[in-house]
């Protein structure tokens, strides 16, 4: 299989988060890299990124948003789980290694929780990572307190997606992380006009940083994860049996927009809410992280979790507000709330 690597990674970051502790956890399906941020005596928040990404390239925008970082780190210890071989400096997975199924990947999460002695956890995942965490919640219902899902998957791949993934899989196998593969992945993650640019609009810093990070991925490792996701089964019918609350974000320009809407329709409406983010692709955590703040705050209020009392932000519904209420309308923040789902869930969140 073709190899791909680069000598350096350049990320534009203003304020680094607290340093994390990297752990390599052995499971019955191979080793997983887990990076821990925060006080391990606090409740756990588990994250899982999308295809070809790790926690830095998928969640750094959200965790570098000061309000979101304070909300999450004040209430949780963060356990960033990377897909097999997606951590920085990972060795290439051998071609002889069998491709793990999505069930295997979900079972790995349970083994990680066992390793750290964790009980029930909050989960946050993006697209492929959202599918893995949802499957985990279905298999281990007593171990999930809630789901925060970004542009999630729940159906088996359509013929269009399957063919798209198959082309990408063959390119990865024979040519590595080539330019065409990177373009296909960036199209998966980001909206076109707003972020990826065109002949008149330059490519944004976010996309440029992500492009450099993709150079660091081992193509064989991405290929293994892609094969697992492309062989995923439809889990739609099992969603109604979920015993936890769910908050779903999706960008209006995401190729998985219809899938997120379908998923919301299958989850018990009393325990779910869908937030559509305007001018955004799949990776809301990077393109529009501030759009996630208020919905997350209200969602976590249902668990008795709040922002630090000393933190005051006009964007926060938990802080004293001294600006006009209409400035906090969903439309002013680039959000479009699904009226039925949101209205019903608002009474229980």
C-alpha cells in the first residue's frame, strides 16, 4: 500500500488548551490512543472524530472557543479517543491486519472505559465518529449518559456514498494520501463557498491547516477506518431504544444533512433536539463552534451542569445578560432549530 507522511504540521492556534496526557490502550481489537484533558475525578466526556482526523484536527476549534472550553472542562474530564492509527506519529497498520468492523470499534470504546474505571459517560462524535458512539450507546446503554452528535450517520451507505468511498479507498490503497483524496475529504468536512473557497475566494486558514494535518495521516490506517465505515449496517430502527438524551448538530451544506434529519426522526422526540447550522458543512466543531455553545449549555442544564459562575459571556444563557434578547435569537447566531423536535425537547432538557 502507498505510504504518506509529511515533515511538519502547522496549526494556527491562539491559546493552547491544558496539556493532555497521551495513553496507548491495548484492547482485544488492537491498541487505541486516548488523550486525557482535565480532572479525572470529574464525569467523563468521550470524543471520537471523523474519518482521517484525530482529536486535534476535529475538535480543536470547539475546545479553543473559550466559552465552550470553560463549559466542558469545568464539568468534565475529556477522553479523546482516536480511531486506530490516527494519532500523531502512528505507525502504519499492516496490510495483513484484518479490517475491524464498526462493532469492533464500538467494543474498543467499552474496553477503554473499563481500563480507566469509568461508568456512564457523555459522548461527542463527528460523522463517522458519531456513528461509532451511537452504536456504542445502543450496545452498552447503561454506559452512556447522553449523545452530542455532529453531522451523524445512522443508515448504511447509499449507492452514491458507497461508490464515493470506494473510489477514495482505491486511491488510498494505491496512491496514498494524494491530492485527490485530500480534496474528497475536505469536501466531506467543509462547506464550499464559506470555507473551502473557489477561484474568487481564497481557501480559509481552517482548510489549509486541515490539509496539512491530512499529510500526517498514514494512508493505510485511513484505509482501514474507511473500509469499516463503508461496510456499516443501518442502525435506524434501533435508535428509538436509546435510553439517553441526544443533541444533534448538522451544517446545512453537509452532504450528510438528510441523514441527520432522518436520524432525528427515528429517535424518541421527547429526548432529542436537532440544530441546523447555516453556512456550514459537516464539521460544525471547526467551522462554526460558537453555534454549538448555547444548545450545549441548555442540553447540559438537564444534567445539572453549568458554566463556571465567574465566567460572563453575552453568548451564554447561564450568565447575566445585558443585551437585547433578540440578539440571542437562533437566526442571529446562524442557527435554524427544527421547530417540532426542539420545542418538544426543550421541556425536558
